[in-house]
């Protein structure tokens, strides 16, 4: 649990703090730079917690079953339910994820077509590779990641 001071900050100062936070975190030109800053600022537990939260919202947007989210990310059903409720009021992360999910749906659709064209059992196809593609696609449909 985060421990904040019991003395609240003024709105003006809080706005400046978020502005500085955005300058440090948001304006990175590469994934590597972002990761370096994240590793400098956050503890391992905080990094894992944030990654799980973002992933829960992403998987809920993809309409993955609660049980599968809990099983894959090792979180409780109440945690998943909490983020499902938070998504209803979200003005920041949900619109961003809607764009990503649209792209993911197209990518998944193209993978399905490819797997249908080059399915296991088709003469001249590497059956082992075809089965691996099919199994990976089924896992992606079930678990979302």
C-alpha cells in the first residue's frame, strides 16, 4: 500500500508535479529509454504491479474471461473486477487501448486466415510448425497474450 503524507498538496503544485512526471516519463524516443527510467524510479514490486494493472485492462478490453486473466496473471478475481469497474469511468487508458485492440483484432484475423490456408495435415507443409502456430493462436485467443 502506498503511504502518502496526510497533508494534501495544493492543486497548483500537484499540476506542476504531474507536468514534471510527464516530462520524465512520457517524452521518450525509444522503448529502451523508457525502461531505463522505469527501472530507476520504481521498485521491482511497483513495476510488476503497474504492468499487471495495464495488462488486466488490456485483456478486459479484448473480452478475455475473468478466470483466464486471474490464472495467467496470478491475480484475484476481485482485482480484475475492480479494474472492470474502473474502466467504465476511464477517460485515458480505455480510449488508447481501443485503438490497440482494433489493430490486434486485424492481426489475429490475418493469423487465422494464414493458419486456415496452411493448416496441419496439408501436403507439403511442415506439420510440426503448423501445429505450433495453431496451438499458439488458440492460446492467444484464450488468454489474450
